[in-house]
C-alpha cells in the first residue's frame, strides 16, 4: 500500500507550551516524529503547520513542511489543506500521524494505511485494554467493532458495558470481556479526506469531543487495525516529555 504521511503541528498547547519545538536529545519533537514516520513505508513525510517557528525548525533538519491557514478546527482539516495541494489521485492514502508521537511505531503506520480501501475510506488502530483504570478513564477512548473489524462506535465511557459482570463487581475485568482502546492514528483515502471538512458536525461528536464520530454519523466505514503491542504514549504533559527524553537518552 503506497501512502504518504502528513503530520499536523501547531503551537497551541495549554499543558505544554510550544510543544512541537520541545527539545528531545537535541532535536525538536516534531522533527523526531517526522524521522520516526520516515522509518515507515511512506513515500513522503510532510509536516503541516501554521507557525513560522515550526516551519523553520523542520527546514533546519531537512524535513519537508507546508504552511497552512491558522483557523483549522482540527488536525484533519489541516492535513486536508496540504493534501489538496499535492495533486494526489483519489485513491491515494494519506496517514495522519500526530505531532506529539515521537515514539510512534513505523509498522503501526504501515498497518493502518493498509486498512484503507475503496469501501473503507478511513482507518485507525486499537489494542486491548487490560487495566480497569483505563477502562473508566474518559481520556482513554474506547471503540467497539463489527464482525468485519469496522468501528461501530467510539466513546470516552466504558464500552461495551458488561451488564452481568459489572453487576457483580467493577474491580476486575470479567472473564471473556475484551474492551479496546482507540489509538489516535488515522489513514484516509484522498477523495474522502477532501470530503471530510465539508461534513456537518455530528451531535454525538459534540457530546464526546471525538471528531471520528462525524465519519460514522454520516455513514462511512472506519477500518480498525488491532495491534497486540501497546503503543508508547504520546506527549501531553511535562512528565510525558521527561519520559520520552529518557528513552532517547539511551
């Protein structure tokens, strides 16, 4: 599956100011993400940003970068702007790698891209939840699949709810219960990516603050690649940044 990677990166971050430029072993975080993405099978890796400092940092490290409008409501809208200017075929695949994932697994990028098809215009990834704290954490997004591995629903709530098991106890996973954690990695067919910004925001999307619910609301399929490996966490806080810096120090 031939594909390109576009990495949306903006400065706005309340918990970690100037996050894309945070130093990780001598390089800005966004550069580390791009270098990781280059280890995948992507034909091209591009950073999409609205900030001149991020643009300069990427160019200084030989990373392809495009300047976008500043008013995009989401990273998906930002990468759609860049992809629109690349003269891609309708069936080209574009992978959205978040700009705060310097430890992203290149094989996971490849696998997510491979789930896209003419019938499944968008794909993402998930892995098993093993800790009850994660199941009940609203910051951990859950996903339920159909028999073909397509997403039925995403939610911040515990999903699915094990009616009989949780009637007994919510202290441990009931036998045979296998909830899934959604991984924030997305791949799109180019024609769908260009259609996405024009889709009306879904009521459920507003309630959950999950933009992928817009896709399901409008009747499109999202393929989900199940990985047995738990992906390394991204960088949202100073503590996360310290953890990632330790990784690159070895």
